[in-house]
């Protein structure tokens, strides 16, 4: 097995940051990461749309795997700005994967349940893809671009990811902040998926790589929930006022991007090949709540990096 030397492109985002921190502490592993818009000490400044800079960093680090976590994950923004977001979500992503592959590293790409239209869930890895929005179509095109590079790749489809995050953008943190301010949150009762705890992902992805597992995997939470029921679980974990969680439907949300009503993912394949868990919502949220003080102390401690780009980037 190659020496586990990981490079995380996009290490200030939700999944990228968990992977950078946990892989840095994983026995025998080393990890290096990048930031683009949000400076963070210990990371290299890099815009993955700078193909020359990305290639230069990969040559410098000589990684054995490259996690491509840098992306524009805002579904409605992608719908309004498809060409702008395609530049990073497809073009830059595939170019970074190609640079990794050429350097002998395994590209690990984070895809989404939104590659499916929701008509025949739950979905297995081999089911036909058919997205309802630009974000999903971008993920499909990126998956195909990564897969064309050869067999040595991992495509991890994730769903409704949540966890501690420097920018507090994910649905759990937004709901907690709103509830603590006495503001309501609307949860669709007709949208079902697998909420996925970001803290579970680093160990699962590491095990896949270490075990020589390659190809496409559904890496998602252990249970299927409606958005409304998930928000109730959040309220219970944080002991918040459940009456602030209001029932709604996808149609009433009036979002620019259409979304699948039922995009649940089958995870039998990944569970048969790794030992690390993918928790259900209640256990994951309880763990996240217990980590709150530790996370807030860490976030307060973190200092911005010198916002100067690395040489050649």
C-alpha cells in the first residue's frame, strides 16, 4: 500500500475540513489542505480553477490520494448561474482529478444524491442517473469525467451533509441559530433523504482507500427521514422549541431549482466493505451537540493565514 499522504482541495468547507483534521491525526497518515476564500492557518491558498497552480501543488505534495472537496454546493445559485458554477463543479474538478491521476494519486470526488430524479428511490450505485437541476447535472458530468480517467478513483455520493462548520452554512447550524433567536424553520414533509454526518466521512473514505476499494459508493446516513422529521430531531438534540419547526412542502418553498422528492441512497455496498459507521440522525446529532463547546473553542482559536497565494498559484 502507498504511504497515506492526502491532499484536500477545499479544506475549509464542511467535509474537507473534517477530512483534513481527522486525516492529519490518523496513524501513519499525513494531510495537507488548501483554502481559497476563507484563509486558515496551516493551509495553502489555491483556487482549483487555476489548473497550473493545482498541478504544481500536486507535484509538490506528491499525494497518494487527492480529495476534491472544493465546489459550489449552493443548488439554487447553480440554477441561476449554471455556466459560472460549471466552471468549478465540472471543469476545474475534472482537471484536478486528471492532475491527481497523472501524478499517481487516487482522485476522491464528492458527488451527491441529486444525480437522481427521485422517481425510484432508494437508489443503488448502479441505478441510472437523471438530475432535475443544474447542480445535479454538473455532478453527473463531473462523475463521468473522473471515471474516464481510469479505474483508480473513488466517487462518493453523499446526501444532506451536516456537522460543525467554520461558516455555519449547513442546515443544522442554520436551524439551531434560527431557533435560538426565536425564529421558525420550515421543513418539507414530502422530501426524503439520508442526512449524513460529516464527522463519519473521513474514516469511511480512508478505509475505502486503504482497502483498495475503488469506483462509486453511496456514503450516506443510516436512516431515511423527511426534512421536517430531521429538523425535529435537531430540536430534540439541542433541546429547542419544537413548535418553531413548521410543516411545509417542496412546492411551497418556491426554490429556483427543482429537487427530487425522494433521493434516499442504498448504502449496503459501502457498509459491506468498511468497519467505520455511518450513523443515523439521532446518534449523529447527539454527538454533534456534545462536541459544541470543543468546536467553538477550536473555531475561536483558529487564526487566518497570511492571505498570500503560494508560489505559482
